[in-house]
C-alpha cells in the first residue's frame, strides 16, 4: 500500500516538475495550455494584449493550483491507504486470535481426554492388582472347607428338609465334593435327617475380572433357598464382607472422626 502511495505521488510530482520546466522554457511563445486531471479540462489562452510578465504570473498561478490539487490528491490517497492498512491489519490480528483460541480449545480437549484415559488405565490396573492379590490369597483346600461351613451354616438358618443351592460355575466341583459332608454335619448338629439339596442349574456371577470390571460379580460362597423360594439365605463372600463392614462401621467412624460426644 505504501509503495502505491509513493508511486502515485511520485508521478504527480514528476508531472508538476515537467510542466513547470516546460512553462519556464517556453512562456514567451505559449499560446494555449491544456491541463488534464480528474477535473474537467482547463484551457489557458493568452491575451494578445498581455505582456510576458502577465502571462508568467497567470502560468505560475496555474502551477500553484495544479500543485495544490496534486498535494490534496496525494493526501487523499495516503489517508485511504492508511485506513485500508489499518482495516487489513485488524482483520489479520482477529484471524490469528481466532486461530489461537481454536488451537487452545483443541489442545485443552486433548488434555482432558488424555487425563480420562490415564485415570481409566490406572483404575483398571489397580483392580487387576486387587484381583491378583485376592487370587493369591485363596488356597483351594481352605476355600473348600469354607464352602462346607457356609453350606452348613445356611442349612442351620433355613432348617428346611429340602433346599435349592446356587453357586458359581467355577465352584461347582468343589461344592459337589463337600455336599455329602455338609449334609451329614448339619444332620448331626440339628439332630434331624440329612436334607435334600438340589444344585441349581443357574449359577452365581463369576469372580471379578478386569475384562468386565463394571459387570455383576461374585467373589465366592453359596446361596441357599427353600423349595418355594420364599426363604433365601445369601451366604456369599460378598454378603459376608458387607455384614462385617456394617458391624465395623462405628469403629471405622470412630477412628476417622474421633469420639463423638453424646
């Protein structure tokens, strides 16, 4: 834009200089002068009665007029160019600001997504460690005796001659191996005939797994119910842990918040 201003101003100044030089060289013999600008053409005719001094004055007056008009035109071009420059600069600045805001929002979303992914990965890793620790602590011979005790305890609670037993599919072979011993132990403790125990074809949910961390699960144990299903004894490890947690809740509250005044 500045180059255009300088170029047009230079052309106008060059025209003025050339015109002035022509006038000074041939003012005495000048008869007619045609000046072409954006304004209508101006004709300057010399009066035969005018002497060279009058002609020179008139020509100088026209030169000043042309120069003034050229300067005004140059100023208009300069102001217009400055306005266009400011508008263009403002548009460029706003466009760059918009790009920066969009880039910031995009990166901010990427950071949020990355945080969520990292949190999910850490959570799954922690669950896997817990499951692995649980698996390491479970000894099959100990768990087998635990299943027998849970079955006997459930029978003592129900005191039904016939019951329905449900367990995990993975524990089915262990349950079947202790079923006879559990019935005999219950009959001896309750002084009754051994009950009829029917193993349900529907199984309890599997153990917790990192493949389906949000799905239903059962850590082990059994569920016994009367034949009509009206009485249910849930003796799973998860239910036992929940009972222990509820019993220990006042003690946990005391350790966390201290003794509460009555």
